[in-house]
């Protein structure tokens, strides 16, 4: 346990030199993956979520997201990595191992199904953690009770298949290392309002839930 927390601290402080140079505490990243899926979707979502966190939670996150490849050693420079898309996802064995090492060393991955990636990401995450399954988190899980409280779990942003939104997790040695938001489209809710013309209350719910995820992820690192 002590070794795990030490590695987590080293992971977090690895981002500090570059961040301090710009007077920011840390930076968030979007995950770039192979397989043809649009990893680059929702171009305004992370910057808007970062702005929301900085304004409402007094965080000091760099305003621009980074882009990091699954197999890159740079992955370890970010305490929080966001993954999205609509289609196919493929991890090589080396990429799966790199992602596993990142997550078991204190990193955190948020996967947001932008509709259509579910069957692919479940298969690829089995390469990363063959010993684990995604488990649905109960509504009283701390991720739903950070600064903002969601008594019924994830908010619904966009409708696709008339299914309720679900939040799944991968838990390694008692720590939630990956949170998977399904049938909600959180990232779409973080986008600029004019892109989808979502009502502002829905956008605010999406941003608040996103802020909860970031906050919870950082408590897992620290």
C-alpha cells in the first residue's frame, strides 16, 4: 500500500515542472488511440470542463488539454486522462501494458462513450486488466458526491437507445482506476452550447458531473 501511494505521488509530481513554468498546477490530457475511432471528438469539451473546474472549484488546471498516445511514456505526466469517441478502439499489447502500468501507478482514466464505442472499449480494456470486469458503481459512490451531489447517478445528456445512463468502474487493489460513463454523453454536454443547443441546465449538470470526476480522480492520486 505504501509503495502504491509513493508511486502515485511520483506520478503526480512528475507533471509539476512544466506546469509550474506556466503557473499551473497540472494539465489534463485526451487519449489518442488506434483502430479508426474518432479519439479527437468533442474538441471544446475538455477546455470547457477545465474552465468550469477552475472557476467553480478554485483549481489551477492549465486551460489547454494535452494529447497523449496510449503507448507513450508521456502518459505518466498526467494525473487525469480522458478518452472518448464513437467507434473502433485497438490497443496493441505494448499499449495495453503501458496503460495498465499508468493506472496501477496512480493514474486515472475517464472513458466517455460518445455512442458506438462500448463493444470495442470493453474488449480492449480486458487486454489492460484481464482479471477485472467493469462493475456498475452504486449511486452512493463518492464519485457522485464530491462538490456536487448526484443522488441518481449520472445525468442524461443525450438520448440514443432509450437506456438509462450508467457509470462503470475498474477497481484495482481497492482503488477506482477507470471510470466509464455510458449512455449519457457527458462530453457532449461539456461542449460549447451552440454545438448541440442543449438547454443550459443540462450542460451545467454535465459540467458538474465532470468536475466531480476530476476532483475524485485527484483525491485518488493524492
